[in-house]
C-alpha cells in the first residue's frame, strides 16, 4: 500500500482507462471531497494548490522561423534607431 493510499483511503477506485499510465486510476466519489476550487478557478487537493504547467514546445522549423523573425525585428529596430539619431540618412 502506498503512502497516498494510507493518507487518502478510498480516494481512488480500481477502475482505469487502458491507455492511462500504469498506476493511474479513476477518482472515487469519496476522493472528490479532497478536491477544491478557489475564486479564481485554481484547483486544490486537500487544501494544497495543484501546479498546472502549460509548456509550449516548438518544432525545429517553428524555432527557426521564430529566430529569423526575432533577428529581423532586432535588425530593423537597430537601423531605425540609427536613422533616428541621424546616421544613415542621406537626404538633401
């Protein structure tokens, strides 16, 4: 028996979806009492806020496009600053 099962008896069932990772089971009706929400919609388990991470993962070509775009924007900003200070302007 795991520490979780000792601390939260009857919090989960023996039912699970076949594609879930090993050791992951459905939450029981009794287990729902351990879940809570605050006014901002943050999820809590036994009074402790659950960490929800939203990570963006780019493919290699998306990373390359983002890098080229960022370099182009920085280059344009640099040359625009030079023009602002009077460099590179050959007007009459």
